[in-house]
C-alpha cells in the first residue's frame, strides 16, 4: 500500500476543512474528527456551535463498552442539572438517511449483507439503496454518531459515541451519524471498559476527562493539525482497495478476493513539505 | 436476548473442557480462552505442552496494533536467545483449514462476502466451502491465532495473537487459528497501542507482563473459572441470532434483516446454582 501512496500525486489528496474538523484533547493527545455535513447538516451545525462555545471542555468519556463504543458528553440524568447548551438547539430532526440523488458515490463492487450498495462519498464509508433512493453513513471503526433515547429525534449532538469494535452495522439507519475519527483512534480505543452490559461507569472517578473539543477553524493556524486524506474518487484509491482485496505479498497464501466496507483503509498523511523552486 | 437466555434449559449450555481451556493471568485479571483442537490439533497440543511447562509465565504482550491485534510470547529476535520451548515441538504443520466432512456445522442463512458458507461449529465462528470441501475458523473479535513468518509452516504456537478490532477476515485460510477468548476481552483490548504501522513497542518497558498462562486442567478445581457457553446447535441460539438480526425493541426503528458472522453474540454464563431437591 505504501508504494501506491508514494506514487500518488498531490491532487489525489484533500485537506481537512477546518470548519468541519474537531479536535478532541485528551491527556494522551489529540483526536482529529471529520464532520459530515452532507449527511447530518442539522447535527453538524449544532456540534459546531457546541464546540465553538466549549460545551465539552471539562466533560468526560463516561461510557466504554467493550467491542462497541466509547461515549462522551454530560452523563447527568436529571435534565435540569445538565450543562447548559448555550446557543445550540435542544431539538433536532433525526438524520438517519438522506436522498442519494446529488451525492457522489464511489461504489465498491464487493457484496454486503447490510445494504444493496456500498462505497464511499467524500471519504466516508456509505451505503445506498436504489429502491428507496436513500443513502447513509455506515457504522465502521471510528464512526462518530449522536446518541439518542427511544425517540428517533431525541439526539441533539451533545452525547456522542465513537465505534471502537466490530462494525455495528445494525445501527445504520437507526441513529444519526455525524462524522468519523481520522486520527487518534488509538487514544480512544484503550479507554478502560465500564461494567457490562452497557459500559457506563458506576464511579465518576473512572471517567476519562476531556480537556476540550474545539473546531479547528476556531484555533489559530499554528495550533491546527494539518492532515491530508486520500480522495476516494481517485484511481490510486481504487488500487489501494484492490491491493487489500487481493494481497499479493509473500506472506499471504490465499487472497481473499473480497473486502468489507469497514476493512477498507482510508489513508491519512501529514502534508508533504513544499518542493523548493529549482 | 436476556429473556431468551432466561428461558433456556440446562442442556442448551455446555461447560468448558478444562483440557482445552487456558487462563491468561494479567495484572487486571484473568482472560479465559477456549482452544479448538478440532481445527488445529497439532498447534493445540503444542500450546497445551507450552502452558503445562509455564512457557509464557513472565513473558509479555509485546505488540498492540490499533484496530487489529494484540500479540504475546517471546519478542526476542535472535533465535539462540529465545526462551527454550521444553517438550514442545519446534516445527508444526500449517493448519489453516480442515476437511469439512465430519464437522458439525450450524449454518447461518446470512450472506457473507468472504466465504460461500458461514456458521458455527462447537461454538466457534466457522466458514465452509462446499467446492473445496474445506472449513476454517473465521477471524472475529476475540479470535486467537498463531503468529507466523512468511513460510506457511513457521508457527509453533509460542507467538499468539488475539483480534481486538474490525474482523480481519482476510487472514482466514492464511494462518492457523487455535481458539477464542470467551471471557476477559476487556482486559486485552485496552492494551496501550504500540507505534504504527505494526504496533510492536520500541521500549520493552511498555510491554504488558503476563503473570502466567495455565491450562485449566493443571489447576485445582477451586482455582478454575466455571463457565458455561450456549450451544450453537440449539433452537435458543437460533432465536438469539434472529433477535439480533431483526431487533424488535422500541429503540430500533429499522431492523437490519441481516447479521454478520462476527456480530453474532456467543453467550457465556457462570453455572447457575444447583436446584435444591424438593
């Protein structure tokens, strides 16, 4: 794979948009999240407001369920005692799916048991149903979603979860997905697990403090993490996928001939140094 | 799911066989592993010998690659300096697949991109190919495999890995799977990640010490962890799978109509207290 990436051209890569990038600061370092306004515009707008107003600063990761998710925000059950949400909206529409019309879709030829069609859109793993005309973000490792209660429209973006286990695709079309961790998953995935079955900590002292969650655009440029992501609509990306679908190195004896949506690597890199003028 | 399990009868459950059960003792507690002699008889026999002779006691988890595996054993590269393996064999055959004839197989009706047929055999997630007449253990969360070098027959069971990320099914038929973690995954999955790309620690001090790995049969009964696993050839197991394939609780709005092999829960319980005679 590295060989293919080394052969890529600058236009195969895109920079993260600071207006749609969150930095979650933990004791161990920074988690970089890309938001998905094309799929969850109302939630993403709310999350931007919440980050801008420092909603999560000083809150915590209060749930860690093994082979499933970590969840963060305000664990207070008494609604009146919860942290005020400032200018953010208390009520949002459910954004489980969207119309697939007008949506870029780099389709994978591989079969999938969860959806009629799978692929990528703007760098996100996506599923699509031509019959319903709907598309939705798929739950893969690193997916960021908005926790909700029983009512479909009960998420406001304050309580967020990140998938850190086997892809729970049964959540697809059942909850609003708002983005994806693009760097720093290793900081979240080692969060000590809370008690079964749900992983909510009994003791508040076991929660992982969140120093801050900020919108990249709200930080001076020197404090941002410049990252580039491989475009999913490029021939080099298709080659990366094929190199994983049928591995040809000496170690692999039987190529799989298949890849699952959530096994596809989504390469990230620091921007290469500018070439000096000759 | 709990309702279904509460309605099960004692014969729906099986006890772990102490001769095929490993206890891995870490500072955080015990990891319980079920070995799979039906699939990897030579490796399992070697692992039994290694455990019996305390091979892993004082060794470590020396690799933790995010969204992939933890690996343990002896990280020493110089072959002459490696820990002696006692009565274990230095050379074993590759046991990537086995004949499916004579193998119990509780088939799932769900589609799978990696193999023609999927299901369970003796409690393990398994794939099967009627064309080749072969079956193999699938790489799911918790799968235990025997690390190898480039040569197919270069594993001897000393270097073992446990999957703790998105199921790497591309490894199926490429490496010898020897068992599965049935309890204590949450102790392994939080292992701090080593540096990319492979997760081997640069500094030995970052490794996680293994206090011991013992065969349950080598311990007095009072020191064993009595566990029961739901049989996968029972109607109640089929009902559990269906309850996950099409969730009917108030929270889920759109049932998936599908389940992936590696999303199927494999219930474990402590043996219920004996019923008093009336």
